[in-house]
C-alpha cells in the first residue's frame, strides 16, 4: 500500500498533467516511492502502476530503463560516483579506489552492515565540479579529494 | 517558498558578457527580487499588455541570429515559425534541461542562478506560439537545482507571472518542472517527450516533428534552456543588439562549460566568436603549467581537435566548423599533454554503449562492439586491423539510426583515431600507453 505521504506527493505531480494522462506522473511516482522505501521492489512498482491506472509492464519498463531507479536494495546510503571523461581527467579513478578500499566493496555491492552501496554513474551534468559523487540521488558533492570523501562518509551516520 | 542559491564569487566574471547568467552580478542571483531589480519580466509584461503581434516577435528573434543552444544550432526564430498558428486544443512548450552528455553543465547554472529569466523566456515563447502549458524537463541528478527551479516557479506564479489571465489579459500559461532519472538519451527531443509522457526514453521517428506531433500528440515547441533564457534579453534590447554581440551566423553570447585540465573549470558566458586562446585564458589556462594536447569543443559528439587546430580557432558556429569540428552545446573538454587518448576514448565508448537506448540495431550492437574492441586494445590484446574495424563499425552506425546518437557515438571514435592514430598504433604494438607507459 502506498503511504498517505507518498500519495500526497504523487497527487501533486499529477496536477502537472491533463487528467487523462496519469501515466505521465510515473517518473516522479517511482522516485517518490523509492525515496520512501530505499529501493523499488516488484510490488512497489505494481502499486505505482495500479495507482496511476497504467499497465504494470509499462511502469516496469520505466523503472528498468532509467538508471537512477534501484531494483535491488542499496543500503542506507547509495554513493554514486561519476567516472566519465571530465571526472576521469581530474582523478575520479583515485576517488574510486579510495572509496572501494575504505568501504571494502566493489561497484554494485552493499557493505555487510547494510549502510553503503557503491555505484558507478554516467555523466551527471556537473562536470565543472569534477570529480564528483552523489549520495542517495539527491546530494551532489563536487571537487572531491580523498580527504573530502572521508569527511562526507564520516557525516553519513 | 523562496528560491535561494549560494553566493557567487563576482571576480570570476571578468572577461564575460552576461546575458543568460546576468543575475550573477548579484548576491542572491536566483531570487525574484534580484531578477526584477535587473528589469526582469518587463519584456513579458510589455508584450502581453501591448498585445505585440507574434509574427513581430518571431521576426525579432530571427534578426537576433539566435541558434539552438542544445547542440544542433538550428535557428530559433525559424523553428518557432513551424508551430501551427491555429490549432483547436492545447499546444505545449518544452524546455530541454536534460544535460547528460559528458562535459555539458551550462543549463544547470541557469536554473540555479537565473531561473526567472528562463521562466520569462518560456512565457514569451508561450505567448508567441499560443502554448497553454509548458514543461521544463530537468535531469534527475541535479536534484537540489531542480528544487531551486521549482521554488522559482511557485514564486513566479504567486507574483502573477505564470498562471491564468496574466496582467489582466486573456493570456494564460502554466509552467511545470518535471524530471528525468538517469538517461542520456532523453536529451534527444523526442525521447524527452516520451519521457514526459511517462515512458521509456526512446526517440520517435521524425517526421512528424514535435511542432505537429509532440507532447500527448499535440503541437509542441522544444528548445534548449539557454535558448529560451536568451529571449527576454533579445526582446528587451532588440534582436540586432543581440546579433551584434556575436559574429556573422552566430548571434549573441554563448555559455561555454569548460571542464577537464584547466585551472578554473566552470561556465563562462562570452561573446560568440571569441578566440579560443582568450577563452582558455579566462579559465586560468591549462592546469599545472602543462601543455595543451587536445580539446573536445562541444561535447563528445563533436570531433576532438588537436591543440594545433583549436589554438587558431574562434568559438562560434562557423569558426569551429572551419576547423573541422563544431560548436555543439559549447561543452569544452580540455586535455593536457599527460592524457592518453586511447584510454580517454575507451571511457567515452563505454558511455555510448551504456547509454544507447537499444532501439536501433546499428547503435545498440555497434556501440557495444566498438567498446569491446577498444577494451581489448587497452588490455593489450589489440590487433592493428582493429583500427580499420573501429572506423568501419562507426561509419556503419552513423546515419543508420532514428536519432542523432548514432552520429554522436561514431564521431569520437573516428576523430580520435584520425588525429591520434600513432598513439593507438603504439598501444596495439606495445600493449601499453605511449603517454603514461602503463
């Protein structure tokens, strides 16, 4: 069951579209449910599809197409690091090895305590601040150094 | 809600000509008060209350020489003239703030530092084209900036610049923020439209073009963020004044997103036609006192240029096409002399492979094939004939796909090999990089 809070947020998104185009809100509805539950299970996607009155498969297509949706648990903090060209040129490889060493996990793995998951991201459109990473799809951290990464991780309790 | 953003270091603005980021001279650039103080929304108010003829506005935009800032460079005034004048139903306006091509981050600064000028530009466009509803599609990775823009929308609505019967006239325009969630392809306008409709972002066949069949099947005008944001300035100062800022065929200013090996990466808004060397100097030059090796001038879908070619180029549409590349979205990626071009292309080819939407076989299969061949070169298992193979595959992707991603994926492969062939040959012969020896 979608929570009352999620429904309020999804209903706000629905005001952006014509009444007969409820499916248009699926991008944000999936984001809202994922933010609330940590990741998108098949059941979560079904609930979103039912609420919007769209075929389940169509919601599943969206959830699997866009790479910020997580279809498996990602721990409490999902850390996504960009390794694309502008970040690579400014040392993202070093940040990646530092993160992997510190967390003891590779890409797409969750730490045993369930706290962190490390993901490799494609360009996030903030290349002026390279190298950079994203926490839980919302917080952008730019101009990373290994010291700065340590401080950020320290702040994630 | 009040939009707010971080204060900006004003000294960084030296040498720039601010049109789309003109609020950067102020302390709280994103706020409505700041924008009003700089004369914001005056052009919209005048146009709507004086009932300026839409055809006159389009003529002004044509005079300005404004060309689409998303990369294609299509004349904006001409594009606007494609929208059907009379249509029984809702017409839509879409803004493309879906920056996902590596090195592109200019529109982010517009929505976080000058959101109201974009809103005003879209409102003027809506009035001109008879659009009732607009969407600004923002890529999901910049969530904090999405929230700044959405707050600005609420602020504009409360102040009477969006919504019904604006300025007591019959003109009404609703504008909403919507978001992507991690798909480069949605920067392609028809994929973006599919995404707004709540679908996978797979490009549509054109024709029909969005002007006749766009959002929800209705006539839709799609422009880039920087293009819309230029409109209020043009309507305030005149099309000719905008044209005069730039050079022939490239009117106005351009936001250059400079990343990679420069001292001060970031956005620089300068007059079109600025010599590359001058722009490089604004960024503090190549970092660590190193030498310039190569520049991708407009994003990876534009051809890489060796230092010798870019050093004499000017930064405008004709200047870069004469130098055998293109302006693209103005996403300049600078590489110093320690850069291994084989490894750089390896990374780029992975990007295009990862981001192909999978719809067209040449792109879906070709980008993966290209990546695997470069991957084996990087792993020391390359063969000399791989270079011809890469060229052949790329030539067979370009022009054989629904959208421009095919060309975008082929261009870096072809241009990297063309300009830096000896590096590729060395890597294949020695199993390691000629540059870093690893």
